[in-house]
């Protein structure tokens, strides 16, 4: 008689949370491919993660471990609800409120499951893997698709660059766990893909991240030089075999760049005026798009409802100063938690993971100076991982390093 092992519900719940959490961060960079199949397909993994998280906590009669991040997220949700109610008649209010709320919930869920059920390096690996697929798609769209600027799974090349540069520092943490050749290849794809977008914000973010990894002695100079040489070789090959196409792309980018300087200045000024006029609760979610034409005096006739192309000004204009303070609190909480992890962990994988998260967050923050990226997952998932990493290293310090290592197996 053949007997099958019985899988306990606790183990089954953990496996489900691990799979859904990894799927959520892995699929975010390639959401464009998913929405091309079905418009709501990209939202399936985060929604299932949220439902599974709630179901497992209820079944186990566990409350989420409270952290400062959860408090900030809850207060931000209150401000978001207040400004959305005040501006409920706005044409974009409902749409953008619905875009905001899932990020707050998924961030809370990721922070909790990453501190308990899902090892941090699994999520870093999933994020890097998803972004590498997106980077390969970027190169495919440029080389095979004939696009002037690589876009791959994202409609806007700048948004694609945001995902790619956010993933590059995570490879430094994974390098400590082996598979150096595979990670080097992934790094080349990510950097080459980001370069092919011709995004200046992405380039600045990548430079800031690389500088931070070098400063914290996580990224060896020889690795940086090897990746740079490989990318330069790819660029030379592109110049030799696709010179006319590359020249056309550079000319188009130069023309767009000159125009972007003027339009972004107009949008930043409009956002500042909205904030000055409505400092308490802003102009509501999506309000920048609604009020831009009036605030800019129709400065862009062919673009009446754009985004601000600056995450900080757009959030401040739409949610007001209290909302912006709480949004900045999410970032600040992540920064403080990651630095505490660096100091508590000492030399080893935990410190490397924390520094990699810091570098990735720095890339996101720099790139977002020129982009409106509050509606994409990297910022939120990095905040969740930073808090979860601190919770894990504190627990390992209390229970011994061996217990923490066993939980990660």
C-alpha cells in the first residue's frame, strides 16, 4: 500500500505565500507583456498575495508584526481617502485612488511575509530575474523590432529604465550566494537594456547606485570594470552592425531631450503652484492631470493631461503636505531600517543584502526626480524588504544566527 506524505496546512500556507510574493515582484517589470494578453492580468499576483496573506494570518490567528512602516502606510491611506473624498468629482480621482491603494496594501503584505515566511534573497532573486527578462525584451525591441529607443514590456522607455536600474544593485547581494557567471550575464543584460532606453534619469540612478555599492565596499572595482567593458563591447558591435539605426536613435533622443527640458520645467512649476494653492490636501489623486492645462495656461497645447515627471512634486501637489510627509516617511523608514540592518548584521550576506537594497532604493529615488514612478512596484517593494530585513536580523540576534540560517533554508 502506497502512502502519501501529509502536507500540514501551515506548510502549505507558507509555500503559497512564498510563491505569490516571488511572483508579485518578478512579474512587475514585465507587466506590459501580461496586459497585452489581458488588461487585468498584471494585477492577479498582487491580488492573490493579499488574499492569501489575509487568509493565512486568519487561519493561524496571527496579527501582522507591527512596524513603523505599517503605521506610516495606514496614515497615508487615511490622507489618501480624505483627499479623494474632497475631490471625488474629479475625472481622474477614482482611477488614481484605485492605483494608490493596492501599493499600500501590497507593501504591508510584503513587509510582513518577507519578515516571516519568504527569505529576503528569494525576493531579490525574483525581482532581478523579472527585470532581466524585461532587459532582454528591451534589447529585442531595439535590435529586432527596430525601435529607436528600447521599450520592451513598458510603453515608455523611461519607465523601463526605472525597473532595470533598480534591479542592477540587487545582483550584488545575490553574488555572495554563488552563480557569478549567471549574475554577470544578467548584469550585462540589465545595464545594456537600460542604456538602450537612452534614459538620462535611469543613467543617473544607475551611477548613484554603483557609487553607493563602491562606497560601502560591496561592489568590487574589477566587477564594475568587467560589466562596463562588456557593455562597451556591445555598444561597439551595435555601432558596427547598426550604425544608421543607432545614429537615428541618438538624433531623436537629442531632439526629445531639448524639448523635455522646457516641458518639465513647465510641469514642475505648475505642480508647485498647485501645492501652494492647496497645501493641506492637495488637488486629489490624479489632480495634476486634471488641473495642468489651467495652471500652465495651456502651455502645452498638444498635451493637456500629462504627468509631472517628478515623483516628489506630483505627490505633494496631489496629496498635500501631510500626504507628502507620509510618503517621504515610507522612504525614510526604509532608509533607517536598512542602515540599522547594516550595523546589526556585521560582515556577511545580511549586510550585503541591506546595502544592495539601499543602492536600489537610491537608484529609484534619483530616477524619480525626472519621472513619476509612484505607481510602480520597486519603490514600495524595496521599502517592504528594508523593514523585513531589519526584523529578520533582530530576530536572529535574539535567537542566534543558526536559527536564522535554518529559517532561510
